[in-house]
C-alpha cells in the first residue's frame, strides 16, 4: 500500500490510495502480489499508464523479483458494443453534403425543431468536431452538460432546447479557440458523444455532419445503423457536383445507406418588400434536376430569406416560428421526412453497420 501511495492518478492529481482506487488490501502469496484497481470507466485515458506505474512502483519498493498481477474494475459499466448502442432510438438520419456552406446545419437545426413541433421525440448531434455551430444556433452557448448515472454508467446529459435533445463538442471547448486535433482524437470524441450520452428514447436522431467525406463520416457509418441520409445542396452546379459525391458515399456498395431525398437550400431569393418575386441567384431547380437524375425525392426547396440567417444567428431558428412562411417550409420538410422514413422502413431492411475495413 505504501508503494501504491507513491503513484499519482492523473484523473484526480492524488495518489492511488487517496483516490480510493485500491480495492481491498492487496493479496500477497509468497512472492506474488495481486492488486485490484478501480477506475471511473473503461475508456479512462490514464488507465494503461497508471497500471504500468503501479507495477513499476511495487517492483521498485518491494523488489524486482516480485510477481505482480494488476486487474482493473470500473465504477461505470463498460460501454455497449457497436451494434447495441442507442437501443431506444428508432430512426437515425444523417444530414449531409459534399460541400460546405450550403446550409446543412441550418437544415439540421430546423428539421429537428420541426419534428419536435410535430410531436416526435428528437435528438440532434452536432458531429462537426472542428466547426460546431449548434450551441449558437440553439442559443445555449453557455450550457455545460453534466454527468448522470444511468444503469450503472456515467453518461452525459444532453442539453434540451426547443424540445430537442442536443449535444455538440462546442459545449466542451472554447468557442474562440481552434480545435487542433488529429483524426483519432476527433473520432474518439464523437464516439463519446454518441455512446456515452443519455439520449434515451427518440423517434428521430439527427446527425448534422461536416462537409466532405472524412473520418467523421466513416466513424458514424462504423458506429451507427443509419436509417437514411438527407442531402442538402444549393442549385449551383459547383455545389451539385459535390452533392453527387455525398450521394455516392452513402450509395457505395459497402455502405448502402438509403438516400431519403434532397433539400434544395437557397433555392431562390425573395426580398421582404417584394414577397411575390423570386430571384434565382444560384441557378434554377438544380437540385430538382439532380433528384430526378438520381431517382430520389426532392423533399423541399428552401428560399434564401434574410430572416432564416438572422434567426439562426440569434439562437431562434425559423422552425420555432411556425406561423411564418419559412417556419412552415421547415414543417413541410419534416412531414416529408416522416413520410419517406416510414416508406423506407416498410420497404427496405435495416441498414448494416459498416465494417472496420470498408
């Protein structure tokens, strides 16, 4: 015990004995010592280094010939294996596109709120680790999620706003500091937001994905059985070219995630003083043509309206005001998504999780 008291656990900045991590008294049988250490959870980042340090401390203080066996226990139950995550979530929808700046986050936020307004239980995960925007869009930038114990596991409690359960890496990092993480750190953080959170029972779990086809997308496909993808694009040809790549990613034979439909964002511009006028700034009906080409539904055409941008910046997305034209547009989108999801579930089998080597 004196030897173990020389080992500091980085999680508490105290030694193993002070931290209460030594379970019972170490068992000694001749030159054999068995120690049981209890960690907060099986994903503890200091687990391996602490076990090695404890073993080294016993050898140093008690003798190099001592045979040391260290086993570990956990206060929090282990994370469920892939395939058994989120058992109470009925439908998982990825809102995606190959290009940035087309309004994925705007569509994700408003779709989630609109579904909640229709009476569904909704969760929204901001999977953009390097550019999270949901805390601002939901006006909860100062929120700090806390841990709750559910069934013996310490889980993150999502923030709830506008009837939507919300989590984002933006709750855990400074909004003014760049997140300089390698891909592995980003994907591990994403897995925690999925598997180590108390999402509970949900009818729809919306994933707001980052631009492109990256580690984040692959992690989602390898972690969750995604019901279907909603592809967002502007009518502009450059955006449509990237949208095709997004569609191809989900339709890849090793992925096979159904495309639920396309959303044409910024379809036209209508000035407030001329509500009957439509100006096709980014081209006309490009997404409609792509939907016909790809043989998928066009779920909605969302106009470019100043109030949509302003409401997102103010933390009160357009869907919170269902008596407005833009609010009704997102309600209509939500109803269309419900329809295509129901059809998809009736006609197609459950999506298989992608293997580790796609």
